[in-house]
């Protein structure tokens, strides 16, 4: 499984935007389609909310890619 680390620079990032920012899709709209298709898991559970708030310490999985969300400068200790 490929692991991608994403550094959060605010309180949260919307799920569809996260997928775009890490390069798993070309746009936020394409990210929404991935989520709507049931292909995205957050902390091991299927997530169908396209704009779910993803915060530091959470993990998002799409296929064989795992995105680990860390806080700005590691301030959250995750």
C-alpha cells in the first residue's frame, strides 16, 4: 500500500479537496465522484459525505493509497 502524508495548514480540509490536493484526482468534482462511488474510507469506515471535514490524525484510504493527515508542524502530536 502506498502511503502519502498530507500536512494540514488549517483546522480541517474537505474530503473531496484532500483527494485533489494529494493528486488522486484532477478536481474537487472528481473527488466527489470517488466519494459518491463508495471508494473512499476514513479511519477504516466507508465515507459517503463528499465534504466531510478531515482533521489531523485521520487516515483516508482510496484503493491501495493511504493518506495520513498530520497537523501543521506536527503540533497535534499525531
